[in-house]
C-alpha cells in the first residue's frame, strides 16, 4: 500500500505538502490539493482513518429518489442496507447528491478525503458524471439498477426486470388482452431500457404487436399518465402496463377521469408494490421488488468487494402480486 512518502516522491513535493493536501490544510492551493488527492487515489493510498478497524465508514449516495418515509421507494432500500451493515459494525452515512454535486467533486477523491471505505449508489442515471468515472475507480462500489463493465471493484444489485415484466404480460394475455400499452419510466435509465426490451420481446413471443403508439417513456411519477393515457385509450388499448406503481396510480386516475372503469374497461399493472398500492381503488395488481432485501444485498455485495471477492451482479427474483386492477379483456370500438 502506498505511503505519503511514495506520493511525495511521485509528485516531486515534500511529505508535509502531501500531508496538507490529504488533510485539507488551508495553506496550499486547491489545485495542488486536488493533484495530491488524485495521485493518492491512483496509488491506492488509504488514510489512517480508513485503515483503523474501529473507524469503519460506508456511504450511501442517493439521487432522484424519495426515501424519507415508509411509503417512498427508497426508504426500505436504505433501511435494509443499514440493517445489514450494522451487524458488521459499519457506520453508514446517507448522502443525497445532485448532478451539480457530481460536477464539482471527483468520485474517488471525495471518497478518500471523507474516509469512506466503500459506497452504494442508488437512483443514479446513465449520464451522471460519477457513473462515467466508475470504470476506473479503485474504491469498492455497488450500484443499484445500474451496471459498469470490466471493473472488478464495482458490482450491481437489482431485481430481474425481464422476469417481472414477463409475469405482467403473461397475466394480461391469459385474460385475453391483445392490445396492451406500456407506459415506461424515464429515458437514460438502465431499468427503463430493460423493462421496455422485456415488454416488447414478451409481446412478440405471444404474437402480439407493439406499435409505437402504444409505447411511451415518461417519468417515474403519476403525472406521466395524463400525457400518454389519452393516446393509449384512443388507440383502443384494453390494458396498460406501467414502469412503476406511481405511474400506475396516475393511469388509474386518468382512466377514471375519462369515464373508463378499472378493471372493467381497462386493466392496469404496476411495478414495485409500494405500501400504498394495496390501498388504491381498485387495489393495484403489480410486480413486487423486495426493497429491504435489495438494500441488504447491496451491503452483502459491497462487503464481498471489500474482502476482495469480485461480484458482477446480484439479481433478486421478482414476485407477481395479483389484486383487483386487472380483469378479462373487454373489446371496445375506437373513439
């Protein structure tokens, strides 16, 4: 493992200057401090805090995801991660981040200067600055619903989206639905891409068409429904599968506002099984992700990476939850 002297020799500066750079001393320039931190990361240097067994600190970075109450998607993920880490005496710091935050901080140097031994990243988008840096990171890191190729220090955790979508499509096909729309979540999301691919493939396996007029990307929020449901209805869709439960909530509301009964006139399926989903009117048929277990799996994967066991992907099974928002297909004329 590299020492402060090794870093000093590589940069041609004094040991004291390196120490100042690593410890945030005010009497060196920010530019030189960044060079010291970048070189320390490159050489695999660890601070004394990171080396001490009694100072074990992990960070959970979260972006674009609500997590503060039990009804929000991220809550149980964070809870599961913290529960698993606690058993091994890790302190877990929850750090919300934004694109601007990432633009101002390099991932590895941020981890180093804060003494974090590893990280779990939740809610990140494919175009985020930090994701592009993870192909070369030397810090054990786990991504939720994202994947980085070829770096043995970066693992991924998620639910089997292909299996989950397949459950939903097969359920609707068994009910006689042929004209099924899919209202997806956001662009620039690995999960959205996987769910779209799974939907199209499964429909084609059943000999069913997927015209562009019945496929749409929105956002993972209920408001997405009002922009796309009217078009689906005018195309004669008898069922709408949704990228998550929040979208499905919006779809049910939009259909009802337009005089369509759910599930008598149109069936709706969500994805996630949020706590509120069983209390909707009608209760939502959906695909369950066990978010507490996803959080625990995030820790188990990260712990393996910290112990030099390189794990690529940890994928949990989806579970189909059949409630009251789906019924036999009802053919109707186009409006």
